[in-house]
C-alpha cells in the first residue's frame, strides 16, 4: 500500500476490503438509487428518434423551427415517462438504467451501420436490443438517407478540404488532420437561462409569444413567413414541455395510489403536485425549483444533441433564493436540500451522451460528460458570489462518490480564503473535482469581444473548459480540431505523412536536409501551419452557411432573450445584438513545441545532429537509434519555464491568433484559438509518426496546453509559467486552454498541503490562466486498476475537463493518464 492515499483512494481500498462506505449512512437514498445502475453498460433508447422521425415525415415543407417544435410535442405526447424508485425528482429521457438517445437528423445516413458496431467498439460501447435495432434499421434510418447534415457537409467540402478532413469518400472516418466536429453534434456546449424558467415558467414564455403574435403586422410578408411560424413554434414547444411534465404528474399520482409504504406514498403525491405546477408556472420552493430545472435540462437533451451536454449554469446563484427562503421558513434543512440535489445527480448520471460516429466516440472516451455546475465567481455587480449553496456543492462532491455532475469553480482575485480552502480540500479528495476557471482571464476577454461587464461577470462554465453568457452568446457551431503535429511531420517529409505513404497531403516545402538555417525550417513549418488554418476556416465558412438548414432549437430559442426579441431560431448564423464566440482547436502544443525546439537546438544551434539523422530516426520509430532519441530529449521543453522552448510556443500561438484576427470577420464570428482536446489527443496521435521530442510513432500527443508526458521536470509552478509565457496577451483572439496537473496525495497531505494548494490556485489566478484541473492520485493505484479492473470499478479520475471511471477508458487513454508527470511537490 502507498504511504499516503487520497480520501477517494482510501474509500476504494475500503470497498475492496468489504468495508461499508463511510458516507452511506448519511446519504441512504441516493446510494440506494446509485446501486441500481452504477457500472451497467449503457443501452440505446430509440423512442426519441422514432417519434421525432414520425413527426418530421408529416411536416415536410414547413419552417424548420416549426417542424422541430411539432416533433417535440409529438415526442412529449408519446414517449414513455418514468419515475425512478426512491427518487424525489421526476423524469428521464429513456429507459431505466444508463441510456443514450439517437439523433438521426444528425447522422441517420450511417445509423444503420453504426448500430451494428456500437456494442463492440473499444471507446464507450452501447448495447441495443434486437427489436430496437430493427426499428432503427427499417423505420428510422431509411427516412434520413439523403437528408442529414453529415451528408450535406461531406458533399459541400471542396476536394482540397476533403483531403485533409476525411479518410473516405463518404466522410465517415476522420483523417485526424483538420477534423471538423460539427457533424457529430447539433450544437456545441450550451447554458440555458434557467433562472428565467424558475421565475416565469414556460407558461409565461408562451404568453409572451402569444402577445407577440397579436402584435404582428397582418400584411407584412416577413411577419407572416418568418416571425409568425417562429412564434407558433415557441407556443407549441412550451405546450410540449408542459404536457410532458403533466404526464409525469399523472404517473406520480397513479404510483402513489398503488404505493403501500406511507412515506413513499406521500412523496409521490407531493411530486405529482410539483409536476402539475412546474415548469409551467414559476417555482415557489427549493424542491419545485430543482424539479423545474431538471425538466428543462432533460427536455433540452431530447430536443437536440448538444455537444458535451447542456450545462447546469450558475446553480448556486439561481437556486439560492429558493434555498434561503425555505431555510428561513423552516420547510427544509441542509440535509434535505442536499438530498434533492443528489437525486438530481443520480438522474443526470443515467443519461449518457451517445456518439454514433467513430470519430465522435474517439473524441469523448469514458462516456464523457460536461454538464457543469458552476459555483463561486462574481455577481453581475462584480461582488464575490459565494454563498451557502456554493459550499453545499463542494460538500456533495466530497461525500457522494459519483462523477456527475461536473463541477466548475470560478476563481477571482478576491475569492474568500474559506472558499479557496474548501476548493483545495475537494481537489485533495482525489476524484478530479472541481476544475477551476479564472475570472481574471475570462471576464476581460468577453468584455473585449462586446459584452458588458455585468454580462461577463455572470458567465457560466459550459462543456470542457468553455463558458457562455446566457442571452448574449448566440453561436452554436462546432469548430475544427487541427493536428499541428501532422503539419510538423509534413515539413520533415515535404508535405507527406508516413501513415499515408506517397500521398501528397500538404505543401511541397522542400527537402529539409537542404535547409541551412533555422529560419528556413521555421518558414516551411509556417506554410504547412497556415495551410491547415486555411482548411479549417474554409470548413467553418461552409458549416456556418449550412447548419441552419438542418437544425432548429425552438425550446433553446424560447429561453434566449435575443431569439425572442428578433423572432429567430438560435441556430440562425447571425442574430442581431448577439456575440458569436467560436473556436478552432490546437492539438498537441507540447509535442509540437518540443519537436521544434529539438530541431532548432540540436540541428541548427549546437549542430550535434544532422537533419538526416533526425529524419531517419523518426522514420524508423527510433529502432536502433536510441542514442539519437536520448540526445533529442535533452533539448529545452515546454512546461519548464524555459525561455528557449516557451519563445517557440508563443510564436506558434501567435500564428493562430493573427490568422483568427484577420479572417474571423469573414465568417461572421470570433473564431479564436483554443487548446482543449477532450480525449482526442489519443486518436490524433495515432496518425502521426515518431517526433523529434522522443515521442514514439502512433502514440498520444500532449493534451491541451499541458506539457508533453515527462517533459515538465521543474515542478508544477513552471508548468503555469510556461502557459503564461506562451500566451499572446496583447490580442483578444483566444479562447480556453485546458491544463492538466497531477499531484501525489503525499504532496498535499494535511493542512500544509491545503495551504500549498491554495497558494497554487492564487498563482494560477494571478497569471490570468483560463483553466486548470487536477488528479490527486498515486500512479500505483492506476496501474493496479489497469491490471484488476473488477476491483477498481469505482475509481474516478480526471480526464479532459470531465471525470470518468478509469476502467471505462481505453487502454491507450489509461496509459496516457498513467504517463502524466506525477508532481511530488508544489
């Protein structure tokens, strides 16, 4: 056994030894619910796809937003409704247990093929019954052939763009070079204005839409052709969610009548009363507010596939008035409030975001999810926002062993010491929560892009590391993931890649053996880099003009002030007064920078190696060339606060920033650089040969803005400083940076360890870095879990903006996590 383990590791060891979880007695209800589904393989539920398809068949020719609303109402009227045994919160989107939904409007053209493969794939497999598979293959998929967004996008890409995007004519498999991501999600991460629903209810939004209909000019062609159908859609979708809630109320009442246990009978009757009120009407109590929020987020998941799942927003802010009132009037206590929230967590944990495409599955291993609950931060007035609920969310994460929901803690320069200490203690617990987002970076960036300070202060974390300003953000299209390490390999091979042989994928930048200076090599790299950027921006131009023909979001639009004001669906490319914040992804920053540094230092500066020696060593994956590999690995590396490597990193970043600055306006958006790979640094690495930083062929690239595995040798503060040094703070054309750091539990042991972590968080904040997240775990625990997964089923680890069960990850991703540098001091 290790000399020091995290609390999470200790609970796991206790479980292996047959000991009872120390918190089970104080959380009996939610542990009981968790036991019914935890660890089960997810099942595909086809009802949403079936009823959606039925309705779309009947409404062809109508405005897409109106068709979508009618489909939502058809689903609400027919889909099976469920109330989980023992749960105090009603509603789910599919069958009992862990389940995923199908969205045939997105990828129905190959749904019939994918259904056969999903149960057996390595990354996040799903099972499906023979009966449901038959429905998909015979009833759902045939209708969507020739109608899906994926097919339209594949056909729209010019040959030069297609060549770097897809590995087959049908566009089913990515080349993992310049990878579009919009075809496996209807929208990128999103945050709804839940407070609006809690204060007004969908009945209030419906009333607003009806008033707008009455005010339309009956003779206006625009009002009749565009605005009237949009507003009709809002009325219909409001009716739809109300119908859905009322069906839950009826089921709760029916179950209550049959229930013999008097306590459960009274719970069910109360749940029926609540579902009859919300989300149609404003919430009055904490219980009503939690139920209303759940209905809203769950029905939103039924409406469309939001990439990384729709987030929960600033839950400690919009729920706080209801909590405070109920505490003061004595109708609820902290234990009851926490139990309601954790009933929500176990409901959330049963919905699994299903990626049908092989590319989507590879991007999001371990049943990835990012339904972030945002805590802390600042009020719209710029005051500290922490309250009693903030601490309750942190307490729940320490006591209830579930990696749902994701938890994001906003940090600012005046964050209270108590809050930072509680955040530090939760990080030390070892399950990877919370991730930290920095107000000192996010708020000024959003203001520079057009937001007011009040809007920027009120941002909520959504997805892996990004954030949204409800009612001001209006951009929903997924951006490109760009493998710039592939661009580097093309420099070594005059526009070719080892994986693709003699196929000319990139530019012919010349034989690098003939380059006499570092500038010649760098300029060749810049050309390949800009080719990739050019391809990504062409992709996005086409995507931005195509998606509104295939997707609508009437419920999401109903909750957005600007959509209601201008009578435009949220997927409209340009919504007046909106801020279009998008991004393109830089893959493998550490791998790229370290490889460039090795070439510059050892070939051109010190002349210890020839270019030919480097190319030959990489071409043979260092077989028989270990001496060359070891010499290459002596070069300065990113992640060590080393100016030699960091100066290269900031120049690479500048290429992205300046390109975005110049050409984003042609896309009608802010298309900014981001460093957030999820788990895609693994599949992106599988297409790239060995690189001069000593990385072996086909292995993972560095993740996010983290250092290459094992390259960060001078401590975690140096990792922060390299992040700082590599950013172009003089430009606003940047978005999130994901940063992973792994500590040993021994490093953070006791009060001294908590104090060290608080200081580290303060340094992160002062440097104005966007994001950081932690694993606090022993390497030996990960190795033991890999060898004996049955014993370690409940081991939770931090991956890429989310936490997951370690045993749910592919061996490649497990190895990637094991290989991350284990810092033993702060």
